[in-house]
C-alpha cells in the first residue's frame, strides 16, 4: 500500500474505528458494537452489507448470527454480499479482520480462512460457557495474553465443528495459525472439553499473514464481568495494541519517505 499525506488521515487521530458488518440475520452486531465501544480508545459503528467501502476503518468485525438465515450453508450467501469485496481487499492489504461464530463461517466461505465449519458432534445446537487455551501469544488478536492463558467465553452454534484436511492441518500447525483450542479448567486439551467435535479441539485460527482471525466462541458476549467473564475484551484490546504498533511503524515509515 502506498502511503501519502492524504491517505494517512488515520495517523492524525487517536480514534480507532471498527466496522461491524450487518448482514440480514446478524444478531450479535449490537453485542459487538457495545463491547468494542466499552473499551477506551475504540469506536465501533454498524456498516450495512450493501456498502462497498471500508477505507475509513482500522479493523473489520463480522459478527455472529444467521446471515441470510443460514440457507445453503452457514455464510454461503453472505460471502457474496457487496461489502465482502471490500473485506477481502482490505484483508489483502493487512487490515485486521475478526469473525466470530457466523462471522467465522463467512470468512471460511469467502476463502479468507482455510477449512469449513460443519454440524456439531451429536447434531445438536450447543449453548454453553467454554474454556480455551491461547496457543499463540504474539498474534494480532492475542497479543495481550501469555501463551497458555485460559479464556472463558460462551458458545452458541449448531455448525461449529471445524474441519480441515490433513495437509492443511499440518500447514496450520507449522505456520502457527491455530490460535485457540478448547481446553478443560486445567488447560488440558481433552475430548471432553470440545463442545462441537472440532478437529484437534480447534476453537480459532488465523490466516497465514496473521491479520484475519475466526473463532467460534463469542468475545462480544464475554467483555464484562457482569456477563460472567470479561476475557473476550482481551481479544479486542489485543487488536487495539496491534493497530497502535502498526500506526507507529507506518508513521515512522511515512516520516522517512516524506523526509
């Protein structure tokens, strides 16, 4: 991306703006906006799925819900919404993109993340509080968490079983793309801690570049102790820290170029 004095408007403000995409059927968009706006330094706004640009935002969030009623497959229709061209283009330029629950499904359908989300083990909808272990502490989305940190967040899904072929699974491991795994209260990765049957207890992954992250649990529903956990806020704060680092680096690069 070429940085100019005009295109670097965001270097002149302290506000970090998050776009929360609204699809027909989104039902966690309000949760995401409320959670993000509750964190100092962040500002979230709704963006309707028919919009075609996200250039004024520092990060993008695809919330949970049932986009287009989950017809065909979860996320299969939402993947073709006009806004997704902007999401894909901005992701290619390095902008942070977070997909929670249905948003994770949309990211997989759009090809921004590998693999697929299929029917839960047992073929039943799961609504529960789960524990996850942070596998990668220096990712853009877990920067404020030490490796091995346990996070508690709720899940609510019928198709949250993450599946990927053996070759891609090997790549995910080799490239450090498995960010979160379901674990028990002692941090052990065991079958009993897996709510949906996801391969190797995978709860969240990133793309190879590290700027796109999908997870099945809801950080937006665990951002306040009054909700039973504030661990979800750590995801949003980590994104804040990452953007601050990006701004500092881009500002330094811009200063050198202008000079």
